[in-house]
C-alpha cells in the first residue's frame, strides 16, 4: 500500500500523522530517518575498512 489513492490523496494512518492528527513520524521524517540510517551504515563500513587498512599498514612498517 503506497499511502496514496489514485488521485494523490493520502489515506490511512500515515495521512493522519502527516496532517498532525495522529502521533508518529511524518512521511518526510521517515524518509529522512531512512536516509540517515543508510548513511550511518555506510560510514560504519568506511570506518571498518579504515581500521583494517590501518592494521595492515602498521604490520607492514614493523
């Protein structure tokens, strides 16, 4: 369910949140959260690669 009817009108629980009628994250907040989680995962992966590279080069210079 996409949350929108054929004419682009929001329906259901998410529409209530977006309209301020219900508690919860708005669609834009959900989108931002998903984007931040993806970025966080990518940064954690980058840190892991850098840790491995640091260990490799530290071993090479001994």
